[in-house]
């Protein structure tokens, strides 16, 4: 065996700088178990199709199991000279079981093998991310129930707009996370397709069974088109785009937690265990976690654009540029998982300063809209009502008072049909309740109930996929 | 009525520069029909719920129809001072039917109205884009059938790799476009949700019927959470991300058409009607369309990044920043539609220079892999076979000959077990056919058949959605 | 003359859809004066080099002047069929002066002509943007002087950190804008290079004088390398990157204005003329301009990414993809100019609520750091001092009091060496002044003075460049 | 000393997950020498200003030297619990020299310290990148001289356009790299400014000497505005934008090397030492390095957008989000350095197949433009000449011959004034030479000479900056 497994045609060894520049083993070792898993299934298929013997298959299976055992025990060292995870594993296999190792790469190329590894790896990660999304939703649902009747100002343009229940706020984030979860489940179907058997780009002259391998590995289907199988990275981009949206959601939540933690809002208090201090200012307690989460949004956006740039204008089929797909993917997975995971206890431990929230509702004329709606019920068109109340607000701003501080007579100067009933209208509690209860049914409770149902559906999907993965990995002696 | 419909509270008119900076009418007039459509349904709901009278509703319906008629006839002028499409339409309505126009905005805000318009507009555009994707797929399928047996080099790293059928190449693009189409159909479900009734951010004290409006407009559901309804732009980002992937696919196809049109490849000839010339070089015939398509990929990527940046760190609920969502969306829709549309005749008229393709297969040792696979059948492990053939290639490169030019004796010096059978192995036609036919079934034909089935499913989806849209628009006297 | 000026070699007319897709006249007409200006200088050079006669030159010069006059009077119509601004102008010239118009394009290609136009256009725009940057700096400098002694909390992590002068805050933005201005002046040198004479990609066999044209047009030099001259778009990307940074600065300022306008902060009041209201909530006064400015950051980022994507992997020299460079550039120029321009009066009219700023300083233990520094002067290491004050703050948080509310005895329990002098230390006014005055020189005043000097330098640069441009444009009868 | 150096005010330890999420030590240890360097200078300043004693300074200086020695010897371990490089070094210092270590952080915050470290680190890296840019330019200049007279087709739209010298091609890339180098030198001035002394955000009550520290560290100036000092990341974004442009240039060069290495072009042969093979196709020799370089463009673009996103909308002054600035910066530095470094030997060893280049010039009517220019000299306007030659080309395409294959009589049918002189005009060598020699001066030689002069200027800059850095680092016993 020559130095490089592909070196037969070459008259010179690879330059050392090229080896460094070219090697992917420093990062693609992340997929070591998936690479081994794929080889288990590939060898089994070669045997089933009579391309290798049952005995050879047995040797390969055992050799691969020994390697995965060593990996788990931390007993292996990867080598730059072997370029990537595939060649590293093949070298180890050769050291372990001798020349029969050379049969494993029959009817396979690194082009389809690396695609296989990413498909296997990403589908597992998506399941784990959906699990975190579900847990975070459950955390928010618990908070929504707990704060069902806490009233705070709803904001538009960061100006106090109308009073809302805190539950509505948490449920808005549940709504976003549910779209994220649904989207990932849709993407999962496109991820869970087997490229193996496409070989370099057009299959092989061996009579292989691509469906058998796919079945062994729990795939939902195969890439029929072999050029597409080795050159497609849509499934990664879709995942990154979805992750960018999730991080964007978390950046919005982060922004609000940072605002609400400020001395000016003082709506919430983050637990000491989730904050850090300053090296110079002894009094500081900073909301570092939401700030970092907001900042990390940038790196996920960056990863998405890295991949989009990468693929722009690439001719078919495989090009080496594609090797650059993995680091942004792995970094995004880590960022997303870490951020979702830390948000669960951070939210669960935050203290809501509901008195401050309630107090904030009193300033800012948050009952102006219901007053206008009341005027409509008194006979005004909405346009007229809007204008009248606008003038009443301007009057109050000048007088530095609230709408409810005006006497009935004063109000009637603006619109004569206003009656004593207006007092009830202007009560903040009534305002919120009036917006909430429509058609004798609470909108917030309905929202809450439907979100919970959706989480249960997600949990069912999750259980199914987790079961599938455990079955596939354990079949070949690998821990999921 | 004061100058601005919201000006009651203000002591000064808006600065002229602010009016210019703030106004969205220069671009949101794109959604004029959707704005009118939404108002038809909203007025109908107000009447059904007893918030306005049947007579008032009738006036509003007729007034709106007059406006849409004028729009179609090109008889209206939008005004910057009215800020946006919503206020422009309301002003026209007031001019047309008087003060009752002021009742239309009851239980509605521009926050939910603009969201409604975008949902209505985008769902229609997605249907039209799926239609174009379907037509482009059909074009490629026709080409695949026509070029079923044309052989050309398959490339990896832009180096000739193994011979393939041209059909495989076109089908790879069909595979990409089918993922694009599927993804859009998934997104459609999230686009086709009604935000109307969320009002500014938390609904209204009027007893409205959000489901009735949604039904009138053919929506699949409503945004239960009102904060989410007015602040969600996920559905736009998802569409832009999907469009970015489609443009990336087209950039890859473009790159190949440009390469193949070069004097060096000379694999295809684009029709004169789809090329342009040079102002200085009289001989030039340039593949401008694929070049522009490749270039336009950038603007769609840019639009995606614009939206992601926009939403990063925005607190709930509506913020004015969101107004910036529309221009990138509209530009992307136009770019995507124009590019898909022009690719259909461009592909249909291109001439395949199959003789040049076939000739290119002869150089570059494209049968090296099948020779290695033959050696495996002779008893070598694949690793040994690979190395032996590598050395044979190096030998031929030095001798400037092909593998098939070596005598049997020469070959046997590299690997003694090679027999006369090798002649058949090295035939290019046999190579391609051997890769194609697996288990007595042609892979290419299977691929072709399954793609056609998928297109038929897409066409069924399309017909259903087109039917729905026609029904909704015509119900209110609007052309789709 | 055939339909297309380059159509000699073609057997078919261009498809109508291709004409639409290909045409740039809908946006490159923005550079109409620059296109004409370049033609004036080119014709003059052709005459000087004896390639055309003096009489022909005279005809061309007059013909071009007639066209620019018509443009100013709004009397011309551009045609899609003429593709771009260059061919439109040439057609008009032919209509006006007959066949001699056909001599203008001698020794020139659209490849170098369009590059020339962009160089001419962008250098002019940069001058106008530097002018706006200078005005905005002057506005902020005026505010800094006016608010020289207004004290407010400085924030880190959006938590109150230490008291600062408002002047420091405004000067921080001046510092950013000065970097922006300096950078644009550096870029200007690379923009102000003439590509004309590179022709399609490699010059011409006519003996032209590239330096003469460059001199006529006020360029600082020429692109010596002709391949580079027609394919370089670095100068656009540099401008877009610089604009992205400027918009980022304005997004930070916008964020602060939005925060400070909230009811929670209430540090400033934006003028009514620079805010707008809500269509449903009569009390609302929204900071739309800063919100839009913050949102528009996204579109400038997007434009930068569009151009970077465009150029990735393009082989030399000119490719049609490059036509896509203009719309993002024009949109960025408009966005940047509009945003800078509107910020000048918006800032000049905002009202500072200095009492609220001052009040905010009292809460949040903003004197904790100076207390720690005092303990260092009492003999503690900074680490010990930090820990001691940290515990004092924790004690005060529990007691709900301020540091200055503790008695000397209480303080001495934490650190015995504390003496009565601590009272002065804890005074907020003293704190700020102590940070400001270093070495008998006020840091804020020094900062202010140096920024003013820098603005004066920028103004000198501006005057020089404006003078140059006026001279060049008027020489050929064009208004700058 | 409590567990965290800032923990005095906290009632609970930091959650372990927060420690992980928050810690930057896993990547900011890259700047370990710069952190130590900054502390050396800071301690010296504290002593000079009488804030610590000379003896204490001596202890700190020696303690820091011991740590840097241990770092070089690989004898230190960083701890996650210490969060970042600053706290890790301070802890080590405390272990080494005891409580006096607690004096080092006087009049300093991590906010200004981390900014200092990045400024120090980046200025050093820029110098090293300018050095690589210079070397790469020298490589290309050598190639340009070597291939001074090799003729190949110049391309526009990837169609053969006009013949050019290979030297022109290499010089086009030198032109790009020179802009890159100039830009970095401009940025260096903005990087080489000291933020130290800004402390958390507004300086300190100690009378420090910011200019003295800056001088010790070889800075060109200080950030006068302290809020700006701790929150500015423009200098990183400018560097990333510049790097993105450089990578874009390399992606264009890469694209051309890939094209030229294809069997279709066959213009160059990359050295075996700079290519790799395929795991399945024994004949393959792939241009992996240019492909990877092209692909890595994406990650640098991604890094730029990460930072731009990060900073969008951040209020002043320091926010934790800023911690996310380092990984994209470090990754970009590595990518850029590795790619420039590997391109130097890759280019130096590539073989030019000049015969193939020359042969390619013969097909494609590359002399059509000079023929048109000849017709102008015969009296035609350029427009007429263009059309006539266009028709001649169309005639030749149909006849499958070259322009020079037409007889004089045939030519005269297209344009009667054509004379025997046309033979010389149509010679390719004459064409190139005619474009080259203008005004009795060879354009290519002038270009070459001016590029060499520019490289010499860059080398002078480089020597000056390298000298400065060596002086600064060795003063404090650190290797540069």
C-alpha cells in the first residue's frame, strides 16, 4: 500500500502544506460513529450481493466494532496524513484486520461516503434539537400558565401600546418555536435519504443493492440520481436557514430579557446563577447569557451565507469546495443546542416583577384604543373616534394627567355622547379582559391549549425518531 | 378629517423629509389588489358581526369594487402623503363614498392589515412560481428523454471522471427543482394563515369573527397569538431562503451552460435569440442569460440577508423596521419568476453537440474505474486494484496513449490475471450501460419515471390552489 | 444600421424576453450625465489623436450637449430595445447628427465605458456623502457643546454602569462618523482611476491617449492593466463595506434613540415633525425614523453580500454578471444619503430630558467603582477593594438603600480604613468630574477640540473635490 | 478571594452551563502573548504614575515574564472557570507572586483590556498578511516576466475575445493584490490605536497616563473617546471586509486555474505535489487546492456577515455580544494566511502549456476587432466597420473557415476598400503587439515596472512595521 491510498498515478508525494490545507480529519472526526455505522451497512450489503464473502464481511464487521470501541475509550489518534475520517478508519481497519480491509471501499467513493456521513449525522442532531425545542416550549407553557393573569404593557415601536397578559407574550415565543420544530420535521425527510451507492458520481459496475443499505440504516429513501446524490447540499442549507430563523427568534427573546432586566424596565430579575459580574465595577450584574445568545445569532447567519456562497456557480458533480460544508454546520449545531439548552433553566429561574409590570400599564394612555372603540359604539365612525381620542390624549399630555383623570364633562366637550359607562371602559383590567374574551371563549386559553396539543404531537414524532435511531445504532453495536 | 388619519394627538405636521423617508406607497402598491381583497372580507365580517349595518357594508363593497376597477384601468394615482397602500385606498374610498369609509378601519390596524396583504400576495406568487418550476421540470424531462443515450464525460473537480448519459445530467437538475417545489408547498401552509383581527397587537374589544374572515379569504387557519400575528415574518424568510436555494441551483446550471458554450467545451450551442453580441468585437456571441442568472443569485442571497438582519434582536410586537420587508421580497419574486421563465425557452432551444460530447469521453482515462472494478472481479482487493490501475494510467500518460491502446501483455505486467475480457470492459459504451443497468432495471429510466410522477403530483397541487385563488378573488369581483 | 448595433454576426433577432431580462436601461439611466460626460472626453481624445477630425469632434460635442440639455428638460425616452444607457445615447446621437455618431464608439467598448460611468458616478456620490457626514458631525458637535455638563448613566450590558457626560455620548458617534469619512476619502483615490481605453479587455490598435482622457475627466490616474480595468469592482465593494459600517453606526444610534424615547427611559423627546402615529391607537407617537434607519441597515448589508456573491469565482475579464453591480450600489447610495440627511434635523430638534437623565444616575450604585478606587487609595489591592465593595452593594440591595445611605460605621465594618472623605467620593458629580479631568486637562474638551479640527480637515478635502467636479462637468457644459 | 474575581455582589455561584457558554478562554488564549504584553505596559504605567510602587512593578514584571516563559514552554493550563485569558493570567500571576497580583487590574477593566489585546494581535497579523501578499506578488511578477511573450486568448463571457499576453493576465492579479495590500496598510493605522485606559467605559479616577502606555506599546495614538474605545469593532470589520475582497480575488484566480487545468482548456499543469487523487477513480488528479481556496471564500464572507450582524443595533457601550467577535476574526486570519501561503509554491511550480494557449488563439475569430479597426482606418465609421466584420464572421462560421482564409476578392465583396495590407492586420502576433505597443511604449512593460516599484514600497512599509513590533515585544522579554 502506497503512502496515499490513491497515489498510484502520482509521481511525487503531496506537499506537506497541501496535506495540512486539504485535510478534513481535524473536524470530520466529529462524524466518526456515523462513518463506522455506514461502513457496517455497506459491508453487509457487499456480502448480501455476493461482492464479498460472508467470512470477509464478518471480519469487516468485527474490525469496525473494535474501532468504535476504541473510539469510545479514547484510544485512537487521527492522522493528518490520512486526510479524512474515511481514510483514517480504513487505515485503522487495515492495521487491525489486514488486507481484507482493502475490500471495504469496493463500490463506494469518498464522495458518496461523506454525503452519507453528513446525512446520518444531521438527522440525529435534528432529533436532538427538536427535543430541546420541545423542552423550551414546555418551559414557556409553564410560565404562561403561571403568569396567566399578569398584566403588562404590550409594546409597538417600543412605545407602550395596549395592556396584555404576560401569558400572551410567552405564548408568542411558543408559536415561533413551534414553526421551528415543524420546519425541522419537514427537513428531516429530505435529510433522511441515502446517497450511498452513487460512488464517485455515477454508480458502479458492481450489482449493488442501494435500497438494502438504506433500509439497514433506517433511511426513508435513496437519492435516485447519482450526480445529485454526491453534489447536493440543499439539506444542509435548509437546516442552516431554519437554524438562522430559530436564532433570530431567540435574539428577539434575548433583546426583551435584556430590556426587561434593565433598571429602567425592571420587569424581571434573572437568577444570580445565570448572570456574571464586572472586573472593575463591583455593583454590576449583567445578563450575559441573553447578550451572548443575541450575539451568536450572527455566527449562525454567517454559516448560512458561507454555504450559500460555497455552492454558488459550482458545476456538477462533486467539487472539493464541498469539503467546506462541515465546519459551519457543526458550529451551528453546537450554537443552537447550547443556546436552547441554557435558555431552559434561565427562563425557569427568572423572577417576574409583576408589580412593576402592572404599574407600567398606568402610564402611556394604553386605554386610548378601547376608548376609541367605545366612541364607535356611541355612534362615531372609527376615523372620527380615533381623531377625537387623539385630541383628548394631546390635552392630557399637556395637563400631565391620564384619560381616566378627566371629568365626564371634560370628556363630553370632546364627544358629547360619552356617558358614565366610560369609567368602566377606561379600567385597564377590563380592557385586557375585553380583548381576551371573544365569543365567550378566552383567546389566551385557547392558544395555550392548542400549543400544548402541538407539543404533544412533536413529542410523538420525537419518540418515533429516537426509537428508530436507537434501533439502527445498536444493531451494529454502536451507542446512539 | 385632519391631514394624517392618525394626527389627532400631534401638534405639528410631519416633516416633508420624514414623509418621503417613511412612505411605503412607492412599493407596497404592488399589493393593491390584495389590500382591496382584504378590505372586502373585513367589511363583510364587520357586517356579519353587527359592527356595521348591512347597508354600510353594501356601500363599502361597492366603493371598493369601484376602486379596483379604476386600478385595473390605470386611473388612480397614489400619494406619498397618504404613506401607504392602506391609507391611499381609504382616502380614495372616502372620496368615493364619503364618511362611511371611516367605518372600514374599525377593529383593524395597519399592523395586521399589512401582514394580511403580504400573506395574500405571497401565497399567490408561490403558486405562480410552483407553476414555473413545473414547466421548467417538464422542459428538462423532455430533454432527458431526447438525450437518453447521449454520452458525455461526467466531471468531478471539473476533471473528466466517468462517462454518463446526458439524461442523468438533466435529471439531476429536475431532482433539485423538485425539492424546491416541495419546499414551497410546505411553506405555503405557513403563508396561508390569516393575521387579520390581531389589530395593533392584541385584538379589539369588538366581538369580531376572525375565522369568518379567514374562511372568506381561503386561508387554512388563523394566527391565534396576536403578538405573533403582527410581528412574524418567518414566512417571508422561509420563502427567501427557499428562493436562494433555487437561484443557487440555477447558478450551477448556468455555470455549466456557460462552460459548455465555450469554444473549449463546445458541448452545446445556445440559440441566437438567447444570446447577445459585443459593441466592439464583431465575432462575439455571448451567453448573457446564464451569466445574468448566475449574477442574480447574489441579489436573492442579499435579500435573504437583508431580512435576517432586519429581524435580529427586534423586540415584540410590531416595529417600523418591518416595513423594510417588502422590497427585498418583491425583488426576489421578480428575479425568480423572470429567471425561471426565461430558462424554459432557452433550454428548449439549445442545440446539443453530441458528437463533441462523445469525443470528449475518449480522453481522460474515464474507464479507469471500471478497469479497477474488473480487477476486483479478478480477485484483487479494491485498494490493490486502484493502485494497479493508477500505475497503468501513469504509464499511459507518459506514453501519451489510452488504456485501451495497451496490449494484453503490457496490461498483464501490471496485473497478471487480466484476460482478453478486458477489451469489453474498456469500451466506453459498455461502461455507461453497466453503471446504468442494475438488477435488470435501468436506473435512468426509473429516475425519469419517478420524476414524472412527482411533477404530476405537483400539478395536482397547483390546480387545487389555482382553483382556490380564482374562487376567492372572483367572489369579490377581482381578477386573480 | 441593423436593429442591434452588434447584430452583424447574428441570424435571428433577440427574443423579447431576453431583451427584458438583459436590459439595464431601467436602472443605468441613473448615470446618464456621466455617460455623456465620458463621451465628451472620449471624442475630444479621438480628435487630439487624429482618429477623428476636428470637425467630426465638434459635431459630436454639440450632439452630446443637445442630448444632455434634453435630459435636463425631461424630453427624452429611453428604450429597452437599446439595452443600456450607452446604446440609448448613441442612438439619440445618430438621430441627431447622423452617421458621424457611428465614430464615437471607435477605440472604446461598453466594457470600459460602463466601468468609466460607475467610477465617475460613484466619486461624485462619495463627495456628497462626505458632505452629509460632515454636517451630521457638526450637528452632534453642537449637541455635545450644548450638553457639555448633562450627566446620565453610562451603560454596559444595558445595565447602568458609571455616570458620564452626555457630551461623551454624542462624541462617541462623532468618532465613528469620522472614521467613516476618513475611509471614504481613502476609497475615493481608488475610485478616481480611469478604466477608459481598456476597450473590451485589451485595448485597441488605435494610438489613443488614455492619460489625456483621464486628465480631462479629473482622474488621479488610469488602470494600467486593461483586464483589471474592465473586471474590477473592488471599488464598489469597498464603498458598500464602508456604507455597511456607517449604517451599523446609525443603527446603534437609532437603537439608543428608540430606547431613550421609551416611557421607561424617557431621556429624550423626538419632535412631533419627526414621528408618526398609529392607525388604531390614538395615543401613539412612534420613533419611526430611527426604526426605519435601523431596519435599512439590513438592505445595505444585503447589497454588500450581493456584490461579494456576484464576484465570487468569476474568471477574467468581463462577464455579464457584472451588470448586476449597479442596483445594489444605487440603492445603497440612496439609503445612506437619505438616512444621513434625515438624521441631521431629527437630532437638531430632539429635546433632552436632562432631569430624567440625572435622576437615573441615582439608582444602580453607579459610584461603586469610584468607591473601589478610593479603597485602593486607602491601601487595598484592587481585587480586595472590588470584593469589599461588591459585598457592600449586596448589603445595600438587601436593605434597599444606596451606598451613600450607609453610615460611616456601617461602611467601616466592610473596610476599616474608610474615612469621612468617602462622602465626597460618593458624590455623583464628583465622580464624573474626576473621570473627566486628567492631568489638569479635561478629556471631554480635548476630545471635542480634536473632533472639530478633524471636521475642518474633512471640509477642506470636500471643498477641493467639489471644485474639481464642478470644473470637469462645466467644461463640457454639464451641471454637476 | 472568592471563586470569581467579581463575585462579591453575588449570592450564588455561576451555573456550570453558564460558565461553559460564557467562557472565551477556549479561543481568546490565541492572544496570550498580547494579553501579557499589555499587562507589562500597564504595570509600568501604574508605577510611573505612582499608583503602584517601583518594587510592586518589578514583582509584576517578573511574574508576567515567568508566565510568558511557561506559555512558550507549553507548561500552562487554562481553566474554563477563569472565563477568559485576562482572568487566567491574573490567577496564574496570583499563584506566582501572591497578593500584589491584585494590583495589576487597578485602573483597567476587561472591556478595555480585551480591546487592547485584539488591537495588538490584529496589527501583528496584518503585517504578516502584507508580507504574504508581497511574496505572492513577487511570484506573479516572476511569472509575468517569464511568460512575457506567451499569447493566449483573452476571454469575456468565457468566450474567446482577443489575444493577450499571459503576462497581462498575471499582472491583473498583481493589480488586485496591490489594492489589497494598500488597503491593509490604511486599516493598520486605525488598528494601531490604544483603547487602554478607557476602563469599563469612562476611564478612572486614578490619574493615569494613557499616552505613556500607548507609546510603550508602539501605538500611533489613543482612542480619546472612552465609550468608543470599548465598543468599537470597526477595525475588525474593515479587516474582514478587506479579507473578503482578497479571498474573492483568490477565488477568481482559483476558478481560472481550475478551468485551465481541465482537459478542455489544458493551458496549465499543476504540480503533482499540489494535487490529490480519488479514492475510487485511479486516473484522477484533482486541483484540490484552488477548489478549496474558492470554497473558503465562503467562510470569510460568512465571518464578515457574522460581525456585521453582531453589531447591528447594539447600544453603547460594551455589550457581551462583542465577545463573539474573536472566532470569526481568528478563523479569517488563518484562512487568509494559509491560502496566500499555499498559493506561492503552487503558482511557482505550475507548468504553462504555451503551445495549447497559442493554438487556442487561432479559433474564435479573435482578430475580428482589429479587422474592424482596420476598416475604420479605411474610412468606415466604427459602427459600419463592426457590422461589416460581423457579417464576414457569420459568413466564415457558415463556411467553417477563418477570416484569414478568405481571399482578398471575397473580403472586398464585404468592403471594397480592403487592400492586401489586411493580411498583416489579421496576423495574431501583430494583433497583440499592436494592442501592446502604444505611444511607442510597451504597456505591459510599463505595467510590470510600476507593479515592481509598488512592491518595493510595500516592502519598505513592512520592514518598518516589523522593526517596530520586534522592538516592542523584546522590550518586555517576549518573542514577537
